[in-house]
C-alpha cells in the first residue's frame, strides 16, 4: 500500500537516504528543506528513478509561521500524511557552558526542539482525526548520554527523547505509532556543520573506524513502518560496531 511520507531535512544525510528508501518501496514523498535548488534536484532525481510522486516544500523548520503555512498549503491529495519523519536537526560548536556561543545555542534549540514541535503540531491533528499515522523522530545517542562539550546539543536530543514519549502518551488512544531512532556516529554533514565548515576536524571524527552511514538509518526507519498494526517500536538505539557509548570507540589509527 502506497503511503504519503513527509521528511524534514531531506536535502542531505539521513533525510535524503530516507527519501530514497521510502521511494524505492513505492511511497509518495513530501520533502522539506532550506536549500531550494537542492530540493528541486532531489525531487527530479527521485521521480525519474523511482517513478513515485514527490512534493517539495521549501522552508526553515525554525520559522513557525512558514511551517504552518507550508503544511496548510498542501493540496487535498497530499494532506493525508501517513508517516512523518522528524529528521531536521543539527549540532553547532563544542564549547563548555561557560564559554558557550549563544547564537549556537539558539540555532540548536530552535531547530532540534522547536522545529520538531512546529512540524508535529501541524501534522498530528490530521493523523488523530484519521486514527492512523506514524511519527518517527530522529534522536541521537546524545539524547541518552551527555558527553564533554556536548551540553546544549545533548539537552536538545534529551528533549526529543522526552517529546517522543509525550507524543506516544498523547496519541495512543488514537492509534498513532510514535518511534524514536537514536543513532550513534553517522557520517553525514553533521560534523561539518558542528565544526562550522572545518573539514579537517569533521573528517577526524570518523577516522580509525567505520561509522554508521545514512542508508543504515534509512533501513531502520523503513523497517519500523513495515510491522503489523499491533506492533510499535518505541525506541531504537543504533550504533556502529566500533562504538560502545557516546564517547567510547575502538579506533585503529
């Protein structure tokens, strides 16, 4: 059965891999992102390769008015969203609290917490009305543990962990599935953004071991949507084999 899947942050990394995986399995996509040209390229690629329908929405999840307007603008044929993948998120900087950069804090909180809430607030009422739907929140091992200089980023992902539980409680009587996928180290643009474009520092994060790849997370996201109606994966932590915890790795240097 074809579903309509909305994926935030679909222009790269885990979001893009999820878009490809769900399209590969015949689902229609609503993809969102801040990079308009990239959205258009991905839309064309997926339509041509997978022969599914794709609807793109260009906005920043931090902008609550833009979020509400974008979701409200969906044509009737796109408005019945079956799966919401809250993927948009980032880390910026690695400072102690006492040396923290306030703009970095705002960016992480506004994207990782408020952005997730804005999208969910716009999409969930329709799922509740239809008594059907699945929300997948992309969390992190940083939502399970706190590591040095990860303070505010870890706090935002702890919030995702709590919000996932809250969503499940609030929607359980309406038959909505809510899942958190919490990855360890995944090689994406994540570290490039965290280190503000310093590719040397970003590359060093993944040296000496094989990290997870975005496709690995997409496989898991797809899997949790294929289970019977009476089965929900509440919370799934996925790590590279060489990673034991947020800060413990086996690296062969």
